[in-house]
C-alpha cells in the first residue's frame, strides 16, 4: 500500500511544489504525494524551470489550499517552511515532519532549494 504524503508551505508556489514533483519522480509506486499551501498564490515559473532542468515537469501543477485536504488521511505531513509549520492544521494519525527550507528568491536560490529538498527526499526514501 502506498504511503500518502502531504507537503505544505505557505504559498504552495515553490518549495512544496518542488518537493511534490521530486517525491512523485523518485518514489516509484511507494508514495502518493500531494502539496498544498496555507495561503496559496500560484505556481512560481522559476520552480517549473529548475525542475525542468533535472527532467521533471511540474508545469501542470496548481496551487491548492490545504483546506481541500482537510478530510483526507495522510501517513506523513511535511512542512517545508516555518510559517506553514506554525499554522498547519491537524491531520489525525499523520506523522509530522518539518524541513525548514529558505524561501527562494532568484534562479540560483531556487536551484539550491531544489537540491536541498532532493537530498532530504532521497534520505526519507532510504529510511522509510
């Protein structure tokens, strides 16, 4: 049975979208990944660009409000920004993980965030 993972950040525009794309690409059939935001504001084109650089297309992703997932069951909820950690709703039964990741600004910063999330996800997949 697939693990269900929800990745949260504030805007669901970059960090959580990148993490969702990485989980979907790297986990095969082990994980079903979703992302959402506490205050969604649209997919950032730089997130799309840096993911395309490593062969992952997230251009069809859309920002989603975390309330859309309020009645769903998740095995793991990962917050990737400090604000989302503070305002994250409760998901009963889910293991909560926090990866404090800086808000990217500029192409080099987006690449750095992508690479950091990729390392964390690879470690998560090895351990789970």
